[in-house]
């Protein structure tokens, strides 16, 4: 195969060299491959989130995030989205420390790279710890699983029902068709009977003058499966990122990248991955917790 391509242009000859070592888009092979991986991973997350949106739109009811995610460590309840906001702040802060690590790498400052990467690792580990607590709370305290979802659509006209399996319709303010969370007191969930009320809170009378009774079913089963699948997939990315950050941080501290004089490119590549993980969380946060 010819090494050069020669084209005649009038009396001049322009020689174009086919050089396999050239860098497309002024990016190294490693960074280019990282971008390819992140693009393919973005398609995977997009598919998950589109599936979530499709199932949610097709479901007649869906849990309200303000009531599902309203618990904070330390026994604090009725604090809508406070804990997940803290999780988001931690992850975004770790993205800032990652930027600082890359900047120090461009300056060939080994100590600066190690310092900011350690902070990034701490942020990633803290996020994973928060996610573990959230999962434990949903599974153990709220009894949410991939096949059971006790959360329905909580309306502003009502409040949570609490009971032990007996008729607790007295004093409830839910209208017909509204759903609610049946709180777990005895280690099990119950479809408790309730009295159907009209829009004004008056008991609806059926045949024979007796109040109309109903039984509330659990919420859509897909909620738990989608939540644990998508947030778990993202959590796996965070866990993998923390592991790679730790390895690269150790290599940087050992002076492995000093002799390369390439601006700590390996730190920059893991930085691309970490920023991607943070960006994906923004969309997960929007879809699951805000909408």
C-alpha cells in the first residue's frame, strides 16, 4: 500500500501523508475511546429513562415523590426530597473536586492531583453510602420491592392512613378513587377497608342506606422495579468510578505519571467518566424525584 498520495495541481505537487499516528480532533486515542464508551452508555441510560417515562404515562396512577422520598436519617419525617437533595449536592461537589484534580494535572502538580482526587473519592463513597441508606429505608421501612409498591397517588385532600388491619375509615379524608399509603406497623401490609367519601368529605350512601365501602389496592408494581433497576445501574457506575479513581490516585501518588509529561492524561480520562456519571444523575434526579 502506498505510503503517500500525490495529487498534481498545475505545476505544483501536494503530498498528503497517511499517518496512522495522527490524533483525530486533537484527542489522544485513549480519550477518543472514552468518548465512544460514554456515548454508548448514554444510549443505555436513555433507553432506561424512556422506558420509565412510557410506563409511567401509561399507568393510571403513580406515586408522588414528595411523599415517597420524605424521610431523613435520624428519624426525621415529612421532609420531602431533603435527603436526595443532599445526595445530589455531594455528587455535584465531587464533580468540582474532579475538575480541580484535572487542572492540577495539567500543571504537573502531583500533590495537587492526589489531594483533589482523594476528595473526589470521599464524595463518591459518601454518595454510595447515602444511596445504601435510601434503599434500606425503602425496602425495610416502607416495604418497597421490585414486585410490591405500597405507594399510590397521594392527593392534597388526604393524609396517610395508619392502622393495624382494622377498619380505620373514621376521620379519613380521601375521595373516591384516590389512593394512599397504608403504613406498616406489624411487619405486614394490608389492603384495609375504607369508607368512600364524596368531594365534600361526606360519606357516600349505597343501597339500603349503608355507607359505601371500598378496598385500596397497592400502587403500580413497575415503580419499585424501575427505581431499583435504574438507580442501581447508576450506583454501579458510581461504584466503578470510585474504584478506578482509587487506583489512579494511588498510581499518581506513586509518581507513575510524572515521567510521562502528558498532563496526567489518565486523570483527565477518568474525569470524563466521572462528569458523565454526575450528568446522568441529574436526569435520574429529574425523572424520579422531581416530576
